[in-house]
């Protein structure tokens, strides 16, 4: 029945079997999987409870309970139950356990518990004989490829080896062996016993950290990482890295978050304030179609919204420079009067250090209002540091890329250096630069920023400038051989000097940089590869690999002008060496659209069709891109194509009624199966 897709009849059959044989564990196991497939989560929980009463240590029963906890959003209980199922599974782990572990990894990633998500996704990926690891692979790909995820969170901290002469090495090895065999609870008990006899030992703390990661206890993860950062036996950089990771491991960590406020003022009506803001060049009105996205749960959308700028909006004939380009400081929403509450103005996303400036501007457009402070929130440091540009006109976008690049190089280090953060005791990096007691915290903050690809990809000199501001020594460049490259962790890739690597390892480095979104080292490796001669690798393979370098540089260019330049070089190289340019042309479509170059976009489409019409894979990808852009229908037909001419409207009304004087008399109903198009406009059964 199940193989034939008859899931409901199969459930009925299992119910009958369980009525006759209440202790048939196999039936409960199969029925639980069917309830999951049918999304009958309440029934799944009842089935799991019955299964566990019958066989409390059965891994499948425990996994069903974990799935039920997962679907009711109890991630802590789900994690503990999966761990128990793994402990009871021994050497052979059932595919159902790994299915639920993959679901758990997905849910944990969505809730910011990244290290735990990674270990469960990796478990499903490396388990022998498990054939359905697509979800686990997707979770790892999303975490690794997201430039918004810090590089430090893209690797699980490894166990630290104990001192060779320690008298507790044998006990440590026993605990580590239990941990490697997924006996996490038993391993944690041994590590905790070790900690009492060998306190603040890095090896023991790293063991407890790995146990906390498997258990999904993100608060304990952060606490143990802080303790590891205090171990003076470790190098200064390692200690800083652990302290920086403590700010990432837990979604509740706030050491590198920036506090922001909400301000609210009740008013009689919003019209006069809206007009004042429209007339003020420091307030830029947001488009009407964007208002719905600001709607909060259980609330109505604002009637209007404005970005509050630090400079006046630009006129159409103003030249855009880094000195006059406006940057947003906060946003103000205008809500109309509702049945149960008055009209109000609400300021959101206001960093505390900008409060006085914004309140001064609000006094110009909304004087004499009584502003109350609403709930405080937090914004990630990287988001705060990125300028939110506003106040521009369509005329300004033509040469905007280079100005934005200069603005980022100017503003981002300044913002990062002058923003107070909790990790530094509520002071800024610049103010803490002379405080020797905060040297570790300063180093941790810079180490954290070093892992933020969104920031350093725009300014590769950022870290060196921050180290100088923070009064810290320069980073040491890692000179790595071809054999050592694979051993370098992802968070240290940007420190590599790739100049001595051969072409094959440069290709590996570019692909790894692409995988984990390490833009800086990817650019270095790509440029080094383009300068390599053809003798280091077989000529045919090497020539094709150069397109990998061009493609990476094009995708990760700091401006669209640079991207076009790399694209042109890549296409010329492909033509010179008789290589397919299909991937380059497909990538060019998105680039031309971003630059609003419609004519070049159309030319690229025509080029793809003329050169690659015999390649179904390329043409399929082209059709997919055009369908995603809404230019064609999913079946390949053009959008908005001319259709048949609409039927002429009746001269005096469309529907005849018995007392209608001006309406046309009804025509005789068509014969069965006949064409009704020329008859009466009144529908009767059978006419369709």
C-alpha cells in the first residue's frame, strides 16, 4: 500500500493491526513515518508517546518524539531526543533518525543556532549508506554560502589535545571516544568530572564545548567560548578568535550588537506632519509599494514612511560625491487613526548614538510633540556600519558605483571605530585603544569583523586600518605550501599568501572561496591564477580553468564597471582559445539588468540563441532566467502577446431580460454541441 502511494488505507490497516496486536512496535514505527508524511503532527505525537511507553529505548520511538517536538517548535527537547536516539542506535543509525536530524539542522539554522545546525547536517552528510542527504547538503550550502554569516561560524571548533604529561590524558581519551561515537551525554559526564580535577584546561573546555554544541545549548556554548578565551596557555589570536565566536554562537549574544530605540508620539491627524516631511529635504518619502513590508503582525500598514537623512536630498543637477551623498539615520512611519488607537508617528531603527540628531530634525517637522521611548532593540554591528544611502534621483545612478565604493571605504571604518559596543564595556574601539585591560576584547572585535565578508569584500584595507585604530599588531600572513593548503581553516583563508601555489591549488582555493563566501582570498587566488603560465598544469585543463578566475572576479567585483571589464576580458579570452562562452553570457544577463542596459540585455539574449540554440542545457537555463524575470511564460511563450480580438459588445446591453426595452431579443439557443459564440449573451446550462 505504501509503495503504491495508498497512505491513508495503509494507516487504516496499521490501526487494525495495532488493535489486534497492541505491542507491535514495527507497526508503530511505520505509522509514525506515515503521520510525518501526511503532516498529521498531533497524531504523530500520540503515536510517539505510545511507542515510547512500549519501548522507551527504541531509537525510532525517540526520533518520533523528537520530530513531534520539532513541529511544535521545541528545539531544545527535539535536540535532546535526537541525541538520545543516536546514543541508543549504536554503530548503525536508521535513515529515519538521519531524516529528522536533517530537519532539526534546518530549524536550528533558521533560529541562529549555527554550530549545532552544522554538526547535525554534517552527521547526515557523512553517514554511510544514507542516500537522502539533500536537505542536509542544502543547510550546509546555505550557511557556507551566505556572506552575512561570519566565517567563524562556518567551522565547528575542534577538540584541543591535552598536554602529553597530564595524568588525566587517559580519562580525556575515553571521553573524546564517546563523543566521536555520538555518546554525547556520557561524554559530557566524563568531561565534567575531568573539569573538577583539571579546571580551566583548554582541552577539557573544548570537550565540554563540543558537547554543548551537540546538545544545542547555545548559552553554554557562549559561556565555554569565553572561558576558552581566558586560557593563557593558548595564543593571543586563538583566544581572540574564541571570544569573537562567543558573540556568534548564541543568538542572544549582544556584545557586538548596537542598541537602537523606537520613538512614538500620538497625534490628532498625520496630514500636517506628512506635508512638513515632504517639504523638508532631510526626509525622503518611501514609495507606496514599500509600505506593506513595514506592517507588523497584528498591525496595519503605515499611511506613509520617510527615511531620515544625515544630509539634504540631492537635486537632479547635483553631482554625487562622498561629501554630499545622504545616508539614512532612521525611519519614521505615519499611522492613521484606528478604531482603538489614535494616529501616531513612530521612529524605528534609531541607534542610540544618533538619538539627539534625529530628535532635532523631528522638532523641525513635528514641533511640540511628546515623544515616548518604546521598546529597545539591537542591530548587528555589520548592518549599522553599512551606509544606507537615500535622497538620490534617477539621474544620480549612472556613476554611483564608484562614489558608493569610496563612501564605504570612508564611512565603514569610521563607524566601526566610533560605535560603542557591549564587548568593550559600552565604549568604542577607538576609545578603548589605550586600555591595556581590554586588549583581548579589542582583538576579538577586529577578529569578528575580519570574518564579515559583507564588510571586508568592499574594502580589503579595512582590517589593517582597524588594527591601527585599535592599537593592535598587524596580522601575520600565512605562507602555505600546496600540501598544507587543505589544512587551513576557512576563517584563516584571507590571511594566506597564494603567490607560491601552483595552478591546481589556486583553482581549489577559488572554489573553496566561492563555497564559503571568502571574497578577498578568492580575488587574490584568481589574480594569481591569471598570471600563471601554462607549464604548471596540463595546457588544456589550465586554459579552461582561467575562466573560473574571470568568473569569480566578475561576480565579486566591487562595482558593475569592474564586473563589465572582467566580463569583456573573459569573453575575449574564451574566443581566443575557442572555449564556450555560454556561462559568461548567462551571467551577463543579470549584470546588464542591474545596470539597466536593456539594449545590451536584448543583444545578449540574441547572442545566446544564435550561438547555443543546439545546447538544450543552455537554452533551458535561458528560458528559466527569462521566466523568473517575467519576460516569458513558464511554457516559453511570450508575455503580453496579442490575443484574439475581443468580441464586439452588444449594441444595447449584454443580457436580455423580458422587460428590457432596449436590449436585443435573445437568439435561439444553440443545438447541443453547437457553437454558442454567436448566440445570446445569457449563459444557460449546456452552453459552455
